């Protein structure tokens, strides 16, 4: 349940935006859009960061170098979006979402292979949920709830596209995506280790 808490909080934030989009401020929906963009980057980053952090047979200094190297690479993308949105908080969002990614694997009493298994499984489930969320919100009509036409004109959304013309789609996407991740962590859903390419070298080693 503790591992599921960060994603549950994120899902609750998106749900509140869907119902009362101006409750926080006029930029809150744009913030939700940016969170989903940051999450897309983290889907790529978390698998490499997890392998660097929990890989067995590596010294602490080697793990730290790997984490810092991958972290610096992905922070370049976050810095670009911070400039585009003229806000510093995407770095805070990056840290919060990364905490959600690592929460299941940071539980005490787990062997290194089990930690890596949870990281890899979380990445696979997250990737499938992200693709499913995109598909569902593009091809299935999404109710506006509080994001009415008059509200959209007040949101000051940058750029163009479906997320800008119909911002309820990205907000509903966030509710579905983070809600699914919270449920998966709460129920402790794991992909079979044999289906995760990043674990194959360790399984082959154990067979030998």
C-alpha cells in the first residue's frame, strides 16, 4: 500500500483537475499535461536507472556512476520542457515520479534480483498502461466534466493538438494511468521474470 501511495496521489490530482480544473490555478491543467510528458521520459529512464541501482555484482561507486550518468542524460529533456513551459517545477515532478517508480523496489528485505524484477515489471506494466491510455483517450469520447469550453479558453495551454484542443483527454489519461499503476502496486502484480529481457542474463546465469 505504501508503494502504491505516490501513484494514488497523482491519480487523485488528475481526478481533481478533471472535476474542478481551476481549483488550483489556471496553469494546473497545463501542469498535468507536462506531468504526462515527464512520465513518458521516465518510462525510458526508470528501466536504466533501476538496472544501474539494483544490478547485482556491482560496487556502490559503479552503481552511483551509472545512476548519475543516466540521470544527467534524461534531465536534459526535463530542462528543455522547463524552458518551454517557463517553470522550474518539472524537476520536482521528475523526482516525485521517479520516487513512484522506485517505491516498490525500495522495500526492505528484498534480494537484488527481486528488486530488479520489480523495477523491470513496473516498467513493462507502465509502458502497456501508457499505450493503452493513449489509445483509449484518442479513440473513445472522453466526458468534459469540469473542463468546459469556457474553461478551456482560460487555461493558457501551449502548443496545439488533441491535448490542447480537448484537454480533458490528457487529464482522463492521467487518472487512468496513475490509477492503474497504484492498483498494480497495491495488488503486487508482477510480470513473469522470463518475459523481461533485462532479467534474461541473470536467469541464464542461474541455469548454468
